[in-house]
C-alpha cells in the first residue's frame, strides 16, 4: 500500500494530489494487479528470446564502436539487422537511425515495392494520418506523393466488428494492378480496435492463396512485443515500425526498422540509400549501443506501458467514462483511448500529463496545427527523446468525440503518478467527483 509510507503522503501533497485522488488510484491499482500475470509471462518469454539471439549473434563491445563516413563494413549496423530479423521472425531486416520515423519507413516501403501503374490496397481502412499525404489521398495530391508518381490507392474498411472484410478484399484482388496490400496492426489515432496477429495471419493466408505475387506490408507501430508472435512469423512480406516506440525500449534516440523477406528487404534497401549499393553504406558516429540496449529492455518497457494503460482504463471506467480497450480486454498494442466529454477535458488531461513528465513539466501544451495532421492536436510529450511515444505521452485531436489517446510509460509507477495528477486536475476543475 503506497499510502502506508509516511513520506508518500507528503510527496502527494507537494505534487498537488489530494488524498482522495491518491486513494482512488490506489484502489484502481488494487483492482487490476491480478491481471498482471499474463503480461509478466509475455515479457519473460520475449526477454528469453532476445537474450538467446544476442548470444547467437555474439553481440559484443565491438558492435558498439561508432562508424563514420560511408560506413562500409559497420558490424554494429549489420549485426543489429540480423538481431531484428531473428527477433521479429523475418529472413532479413534493416534497422536505421537514418529513417526519421515510422512514417518514413512506411513511405520508403510503399515506394520501394510499387511501380507506376500499380495500386496499393489498404485493408484496414484509412491508414495513419501522416500517410495520407504520402499516398496523395484527397483532391490535391501533395508534391512527391505516390499519386503524383502514378501509383493508385484503394481501401477496404474494417467490418463493424473490427475485422478485415476478407470477401471484399479477395474480390478486389481480381484487379491485377493491385501489387501491395497494406495492413495497420494498431488503432493509431482512430477508434477502431487493434488487430491481433491471429487476424493478420488469417488475412495473409487468404490473400496469399489468391495472389502470391502481392507484397503484404504491415504497419507494426505500437504492436511489438504485445503478443507472442509478430506479423512476419505468420507470413507478412514486411513489417515496419518506429524505434522511438516499442522496440527502442525508450533508449533508441531515433530511427525506424523493417523486417521481412530477403526480396522485400533488398528492394527497400535500394530506396533507403541508392540502387546498387543499398544496405552496404550508412554510418552512425553516435554508436548503436542504445539500439541494442533498447531492444534488450523493450519487452519489459512494453509491459510497463501495458500495465499503465490498464490502470488508466480502470480508473476512467470507475468514473463512468468509456474506454477502448476496456481495462480487462486483451491488448494488441500499447494505446489506450479514453472518451472524454469536451475539448476542455482533453486540454486539462494533456496538460496534467505534461505536468507529470520528467522533462518540460513546467511547459503548458496547447492545441496546434501539426505537420501531417488534418485537425488541431494537443500533445503531452515531456519525454527524454523528442516525440518518443514509448515514453508516457498523450495526444488528442480537438474534435468530437473528444478522445484522448494515451500511450507509453517507461515505468508503471510514473503512469500511476501521472494518472493521479490528471485526476487531481479534473477534480479541481469540477469535471469529476470522487467518493
Ligand atoms: C506512429 C505510427 C506511425 C508512424 O508515425 P511516426 O510518427 O512517423 O513514427 C504509423 N502508423 C501508426 C499506426 C503509428 O502508430
């Protein structure tokens, strides 16, 4: 019981957390701890796998030496690629700090695996916001988009139950121009449920038995280490994600990764650098140490984030709010959506998360127009790595139904304290009442 420590109550006072808020959150915690078991089991499993593969590839100090210039023969880079391929179940992988973010890798993937005249088919509805301009959706395709390049786009929405609409997908695959199928595993900034790897597996089986020639690309952002298997274990041609989310373990300072078949990864490597040379070049003077160490920590950190998300859901459900997923639902990503009741509540929520951050806690976030996003967004991101969403962060587009998306948390304790600060703020503003 946290409240039994004498110094703790003083700290809550110092942080402006009323006793009844601390007590309420403590009770929410007591109500969920019995559900930690499967999360702990999962992370022990992934820890063991990562440890095994690190041993297998004889990761050693020499892989941590920085490289410069062209980076020919950079063993740190090349061994990290092999490690990711093994951990994420692909034949090959590329893990690079040169990729700015997840969107950058997905974009490179779409360009690398299509040619003018081809059509991309998204089978999980509208893809993540930042991809709209990559694809060139809407009336005025931005310069350099796939649309401008002559690559078309179609989408199939998820069924009302949140499943892939396989019959529609299969009938569209009669169109031979479709050369790439895009699947988004996580909910991203939308209210759809996240897909399980099992659902992805079923779709892959059906798609591949009809059209073995299409590339199936999985946007794996936020899904890593939340389940036993990853998309490439069940036949995805390529799965890609961001290193400042799950697999970076909070330590990777930037970058993206792609894991997949040798053929898909080779094509991607020519887009990553240039045709003919591909993966042979690319140096990193800052050393790959945080990428290795981050991957080593990632299963543990993802577990902390999952527990934190569960606690947030539990507390807000107790207060009568709708959440997705609900606290005791099986989770396939680290995102927690909470339906608040107004723009004012969204702003109060995000400002309180910011105030509970280890970095920039004195800064007050406001809604703003973000590059790549269509609506004003408010973000709380008091993170060590700029924009890292494996660290505790919250984002909310300022539009009904007033949903805040919360993710990350390097430690469960931090998420718990942040929840107390959120509820303290909402209580002070009269948005909630507490027993
Ligand atoms: C984060 C994310 C991306 C990529 O976003 P970046 O900010 O560019 O890393 C793509 N898809 C989903 C579902 C995401 O969550």
